[in-house]
């Protein structure tokens, strides 16, 4: 069966979801890092295109939606040159391009182009030995204690993040897989077996609440973000399956479990 394409509607909500940085300072530092790191691999035109994308990514940090033709006109180069530059930038992992459609007629609109957070490749001997969280930064934290249900040492392996949640990768980077695995951990702890639809729905709630948490100015560590994802998942599933307790928001959960 052919893979179903993810449809992204060109809208402010979509651009906000695709925003890959929590501050303009983080975006600026990342662009400077890429220009230095790839100075021997990147063409002059690609540098110019990256600079232009950077300049137009201030409203939705890291995400711009200028058309290739507008970029070409601004830089006084051909549209084809812009396309090649974007392909080079994407091959180096500097940007990611998302096809979007107009809501009015579902016809193709300008691509959303997202500058990617800096990520390092982390080697691990066994995924089941340590609970590792990957983030947009380069920090890796290992949980060594299993003191309560938030500090689970083993996590179920999540090979794929559902398509309905993949657009959050632009915000959370590779950590999205670790965050989504917390939904499965919560169901395992509660000894329930929700279907895929329920898990994706809970996952959507988790991603949205974590995003609100960060956009509220919070700066959680890797471990804290994973713990909060677990707490939100646990609370949502507990409510849905009538275990006990009341539905709590991320603010309360963060204060309770993270002392924030």
C-alpha cells in the first residue's frame, strides 16, 4: 500500500507548529553554527539563500514560507538556483522543506521551509539498557534510578511516530520519538491496551501541552520534558479509562512533578 502523504494546510497554526526554535537567539546561534560548520561544503548562493530564509524566520522561529520565486527575486538569481540551493541545504540537514496546500482550494502553495535545530548523533549499545532522551540541543541524560512511576528505566520501543504527529518533529527534533514513547509507558503502567487511534489522540494532547509549556517561557531539561510527557499521558489515560483522579493541565503537573 502506498504511503499516505501528510497534508499541511498553509496557515498561521501550521507555521507555528513547524517553528523549530523557542527563541530568536537560539535560531541566530544555530544559523551561525551551520555557516561555520559547512563553510567548505556550501556554495555562495546557498549561503545567501540560508541568510534570506533566516531573515524571514523571525515571526515563526525557524520557519519561513516565502516562495522560491520571491527568494530568487530578492537575491537577483534564478528560481532554479534557489531550488538547487535548498536541495543542498536540505541534504546537509540544515533545512527541511514541507509541501503545503491552500485551505481554499487544496492546491499547492509555497513550501514551508524550516531551519533545523542542531543535533548530534548519539551512539548507544542497547536501547533497553538506558532511558535516553534526545533533544534539539546536544544534551543526553540517563535516568539511573527507578524511584517512582515517572522514573521508568525501560521504555517500549517506538519504531515510528504516527504521521499525524510527525509535523511536531520540526519543534521537538528527534526527541519526538522519546516523548511519544511516554504515552506507551503510561498505558503499560496502567495495564491497559488502548488502540492506535486513542494513543495518537493522547500523543497529540501531549505534544500540544508540551509545546505550550515551552512557549510559556519554561526551559525544561531533557529528563524533565520526558517526565512531563509521561505525567500528561498517565493523567489523560487514567481519565479516559476511568481509573481515578481528575483531568489536570500541564501547569499543575509541572508544578507537582518538576517543582516548576
